[in-house]
């Protein structure tokens, strides 16, 4: 299980209370992006890099950096906005962390558990190797990227965050650098050690760093109401491609991509709730004509304090994942969108959809349907992913959505 997150962090920063205001980042930031470990590595293996996907992600980040540099050159008074990159561990660390039960730690001090200490060391050796690879690729693109490990600056107690290395990130941004932070094994006051996930780091950072947009890049097209792994493996080329008439029509009709999630709080609630306002079906291949579906919508509500209820959503976690998988990602994304009032996008790494999210090219209006999201530069080309936003003033907390089912959400040429 991942560390419990202090849900008050982003909220209290926004309200200027109970948080050291000196830690608030004073540098404007264009993008905070999380490169999912399962997206940039082959997660069920050991230290197996998905270099093609990582290169595509780096190219998208470089485009944002170049755009900011261009604005700075053209406008004398323009302050170039920063970028923060966070990445997961994927196959670099998860396997060894599971072997040594690093996520669970031990109630005894680590000095009394030699194997646990060895496991922590091996986990860190692996995750820092991936951090070096990611940072190196950014530097090759002309970006002043610096790897930053949470170990030593971030810590937990009973899996609850008690200190975060926000100051170091702020100082790097102020110096014009691009921090590259990673999921890590950290010290825990109660159990010796703990796994600190990249999603948890994202949530904590967003409590102090105000940015234009937050992007989670994953190995799927977004958040689904049930695991799409088997079908997505075909799309990534890990098996033969499915025929155009995909055989499992029953699965296709039942599975939905959660296109738009709206967060809100009722007056009597201390926790965040969220509702899915728009869904679509979720397979790989070619577009089909949209079909209106009646009676298929079911309200999906999550409770932020206790973790999001998955009563209507089936999820799965990789055999080697020790960070909580998609559940943690949704919790973090919902908290960020609500408390920081920033648009959050969850999209597939290495696709046009992920690229558009990173570069801020997703349009939330103007599509063929009322709730469609499109890619700005592609003249109405539909964007697929999960868009999370805070409910606007006066917007009801329960709105029957326009529910559109589309077969085959991504074209074969969507990959970059």
C-alpha cells in the first residue's frame, strides 16, 4: 500500500493556513507531468525500458520547454515558466521491492533487519538507474534537467507523509532547472522504510507549486471502469493486432473510458466527491460511428478522505506494483484537481493524446458533441483520455451526462 496522503496539504495551502508559506513556489510553472512507470518500462519484467515511449514523452516535454524559451526571447518582460517531471519506477524497482517487502517495512528498526536494509538499497539502486536514464534523455534535448531523489528529503511515519523535499524543488525551479523526481524507497519512523509513489509526490508538489496543467501519462488511454490490459497489450505490439471486427463484442460494449470527471464538495462533507459526466467505450483499432446509449449511466462517487470507492469500477494492479496502481492515481488526480483548481489529464504515453495533454493542446469545447474534447492543432480530431476538473460555481453536483459510446478509441496512427 502507498503512504497515506495528507489531504489537507493542497487545501490548506490554498487557504493560506497551517502550512509554511515559505515553501510555496514563487516561480510560474507551465506543467507538472508524471511519466507512469508502467508506460516508460515493461513493468512485468525487471529493468526493461520502453525506450520508444519514453523518447516520445521526452519530445513532448521538450516542445513545451522550447515554446517557453521562444516566448522569453520574443517578450522582454516574459518570465519563462518552469516544468516539473515526476516518474514512476515500473520494472526498475517494483520487483525487488516486492521481493524484500520494502513497502511494508518492519516494526523493528532496520538495523535489526538486515535483509530489509538490503532490499531498500537494491530498490534505490534500480530506481535511481531509471532516473538517470530519464534525466539524460531530457538533457540530450537541451533541457537543464536535474535528477532529484526523495530519499533523505522525504520521509513518512506509518506510511503517512511527515516531510517533503519541496524546498529543493523550488530552488531548482528558481535556478531555471527542470527537477526530475522519482518514486522511491524512503525512511519511515515507525516501520523502518516505505515506498513513496510518484503519484503521492505529484499530489504533494501540487499543494505548493501552482501550475497551468497537470498530466499523468499512463500505459492506457485513460481511466476505465474495468481493466483494459489484455486489449492494450495488443495495441502496444505485445501480441498480434486484433482484427477490425474485434471478437469480444460483449466486453467492448461493457467497458467504458471515463472521459470527464468533475469533483465537488457538498456542504456537509469534509471529503471530496466526484462524478463521471461523460464516458465512451474502450477498445483499440479504428473509430466507429458514435451511438447514443440510454440507461447505461451509473453515478460513480468517491470519498476523498477514505480513498475513492471503487464500487462501480473494477481495477487491477501489476503483479510487481507496490504503490497502489490506478486507485492511487485517481485519488491523487482528484485531490489535485479539486484543491488546486487545475485541469488534470490522464492519457496514454507515446500517443497524440498524451502529447496534446502535455503541450496544452486539448480543447474542452468545440467537438462534434457537447462534451467532446479535441486536439487544437488537428482540426477537431477527438482527444481521448480522462479529463478531471473542479465543478464550477453554480454547477449542480449531479448532472445526468451525455453518454456516448464509441468503439475503438484510438487509431493505429495515434502512436507518435
